[in-house]
C-alpha cells in the first residue's frame, strides 16, 4: 500500500511538473498580452502588474485583424471541406478494396515536405493569375489536409464490420446509398477528428501563405509580421495577436475533445 501511494504521488508530481513546463509559455503569452512594453521587458512585473486592454484594442483598430481572421477562416474551412469531400470516398474505397499501392502513394505525398511544391506552385499560380486568391491557398493547404484525412479514415473504415454494408445492400440500397446513409452517420467521430486536425493545420499554416498570399488574402500567421519592424518588436500587440490566433483552435479542441479521442481510438482498432 505504501509503495502504491508513493508511486502514485511521484506520478502526480511528475505530471504536474510536465504540465507547468508546457503550460508556462502559454501563461506567459496570456499575461504579456495585458502588459505594456515596459512591463513585458521588466523582470519585476512577471505576475504582479496593472493590466491593460490597449494591446487588444490596437490589434483590431490599427491592424484590421478581423480581416485576417476572416481570411484564415475561409482558407481553413474551404480546404477542410474540399479535403473531406474528396478524401472520405477515397479512404472508403482504399479500405474496402484493399488498394495498398494507392494508399502508399498518398502516404508518399504526405511525407514529401511541402516546401518542395512552393516554387512550382508559385510559377503555376502566377501564370494563371491565382496568386493572392483564396483558391491558391485552399488548394495548397489541401496538399497536407487531404492525405491526412485519407490516412485517418482508412483505419476507421477498416474497423467497421462489412456486415453493416451487406445488410444495406440486401435491403435494396446501392453502394453510394450505403456509403452516404449508413457508413457516414456511424463515422462521425472519425470525420470530426480528421476535419478538426486538418482545420488546425490550415489555420496555423505559415509556409504556403507567405508565398501565395498577398494583401487581399493575408492570413493570421502572416499578419503577426505587422508587429515586427527593423528597430523593435511590439511585444504586447504580438502576444495579444497570438492569443487571438490560439483561442478559436483551443475552444474547438476542448469542445470536440471526446470525439477526437473516440475517433482516434476507433481508428486504431481493427477487426
């Protein structure tokens, strides 16, 4: 009993220590967003200081941050939606017809660094006048989102018993109706998991946006450069912007947490 209690106490302390290490940067970012530049640079006002909302007001009034939020939402939502429309049928076909070679090809596309495609994409989109458009950003973000959704859903579909589909076919459904009316409703946790992770990737993506976005379609990760200049960094506004970027993803993750866990667990069990 004493050994078990001691081990449990040690695990609790280690968990608490790890939590502090990983949570401290986020706590510092949140506190810094309510500080002035002088307070942020002062080591004597780390936790005790007079808060100010000037940084958040500045972010929305002076830097037009609502526009960047809207751009990021359109790109993230569009790339996730199109990836789901194309990826779910592809994952189902690969899982049911055992198309291992096609699955391997998609995995290779997922493994190749995205930076490899940047120059060809920029040349292509420049020639067809799609640079600084939502279309270019959505298509580029699908490079990672689409294979990611396919690979998560392949395992999920393989875990579903084929007897469910056979029952639907016996009742007179076509293969398309079985997929839409039977398979998709019971695949909710997997779809939520894959779409959420794809959305988060697109929301936080920096590499594709810095090349293919412009003044009209600039997204949040690119917009943070507005707070940096050659001579100084506006740390207060930068931390406020970082909190604004993190908040939607954090809320979505917390609300969808149980679906994500059940989706990943279901996709990990085959049989």
